[in-house]
């Protein structure tokens, strides 16, 4: 009789069993001098082991189809259809040549630390971009830059500005990847919490090197888009969606730490001492608050980062995902409302031309838009405690970006 999944060698009569499994389970079992019945029994035993594990990677449907064909030939029921993960968001780095966002499918096979959107960009970087000369030492360089940058950020003997001044070391994806592997995300969470607790005191009473926001540095440097095309400039376009997504999903504390730090920065220009003490300082901290709110407008414009924020980790359960989103919506309302109240009651000049108020409503509109889009909440604006004048401003200013 024929042996399922086996082939007989012409030379010595050995049987080879090939099972179309995914890469973790792919095997070739070879046994000499056994007859077809023994081979079939072994095939069944092997399949039972496979059935009991039921560990198939998402997307390996071609492997499952091959196993189901063998199961059918052996008189066994097929595997049930695999339940798909919801909220699966691809994470691709930016291109190290043209800086196209979330496109780095290609990488240098030698150093494995340079990423590109296409073979054309990879060739340009190799021939004229300097990577050919840098490649032999590039991995070592990325290791050094990534580790040193995280160490500097964690060095609390330094004033804040010196801890953050070299974040541009991580512009290239290889060094950033090393930094993440060495605790960058946890460090950002820690520093954002420090902003929430102490940024007001630093700006109001600290030395000039203390008047710095960690969250502002992170958003304007590590996560800015178009890092290569606008190198040396304080302007940037969009946000680096992959970097932001990975941070948000690094821990349950990640997004709340960043969001609450940014809202804490919005409150600083409203402080009476900051306003009266130094007009130039007030202008600078008002700019910092505008920057972080503008940064969040870019974050909410990115569909992937919005899903990471409002839909949470990947899951196989739609109800779990929606419940996460509803909790997040309530969290947004509870954190935004005190800021709206403070801005409503701010004295003249604390929020020049109501810029911060406008950005708060802009971000609220983006949250409302995404909540509707993802089937989480149809009327987020009703949860915001706005007076009639604020409601009119919200309706005028709050236009979701796209």
C-alpha cells in the first residue's frame, strides 16, 4: 500500500516523511528497513503530535492545507479554520535613505542595521550614500550609539537638557533598534512620569539646564517624521508611526505616561508665577505645549498609532477590543476635562490667542473621529464639559485632520 507523506528512495528502499509544517516544526523523518504499514503507523503518530500542539503561526495557511490533506487521507478530521487576530498592525521602520515612513521592508544583509523601502533606495545608499564604507563598522557603531543614548537618558546626575541633547544619535533605525533592546521604552515612561510630577517646578524654579521637557524632546526628536530630509531643521512632517506604535504597545503604562506628561505641559503656561516671572520663559513653555499638542494631532492622524491607542493590543475577541476602547474613551474624557476647565478660566495672555485651547479641541475632534471610525463611541464630544462659548469654539476649530 502507498505510504501517506512518504517517498521510497530508488537506492536503498528508505522511506522519507515530509510534513508541510511551518518553519518551527518543519522536519524530515527518515527511517530505513521498515515496511509501509510501519511507516503509515509512524505517520499517524507524528500527526497526532502535531494535532495536540495546534501551534500554527498566523498566515501559515498553506502549511495547514497540506496537513489537512494528509489528515483526510488518514481518515482524520481537518483542522478547524484558524481564528484571526484582530487589530494586527504592521510595524516597519522608516527608510534610512529617503525616510519614507513605515516602509523598511529591505535591510542590509551584512550589518542588519540599515533599512530601506526598496532595492533602489538600498542601492543608492550603498553606492552614493556612504553605507558601503560604513557597513563593516555600522553594527558596532549602532550598538554603541543605542546603548550610550539610553545610558545618558537614565543618568540622573545630569541636568535634563544634557540627558536628552543627543537623541539625534538614534535617527537611523539600527541605533534606535539597539536602544529599544536596551530599555528605551521603559526609560521614556519613567521620564514622562517625571515630567508630570516635576516639569512645572523645573520650569518655574530650576536652573536654565533644568527648564526642559523630556516628553517634548522625545516627540520632537525621536518620533519626528522626515528625519533625514529635514536634518538640522526644527521642522518636521508627520510622526514616525512605527516608533510611536511600538512604544504605546510596550507596556500598559506607556501611553498614559506620555499623554499625561503632555497635558501637564499644557498647564505650565497657565501658572501665574511662570507668567509673571519671565515673559520669555512663558513664551518658550507655551511653545513647548503647542509642540506636544501638535505632535499628538499628527499621532491621531496616523491610523496605525490611533488603533494602538484606542483598540489596544491585538486580540481574537472583538468584545475585548471594543471594551478596551470604551475604557480609553472614558480615560480621555477624565484627563481632558480638567485641562478644558483650566483653559476656560485662564487669565488674559496665559494662552495667547487661545492656541492651546484650539489644539485641545483639535485633538478631541481626532479622538471623536477615530472612536466613531472604530465603532467605539459615537459622541465623544458629549463627554467633554464645555461651556457654551467653548462648545462654539470646539465646533468651529475641531476639524479632524486626514
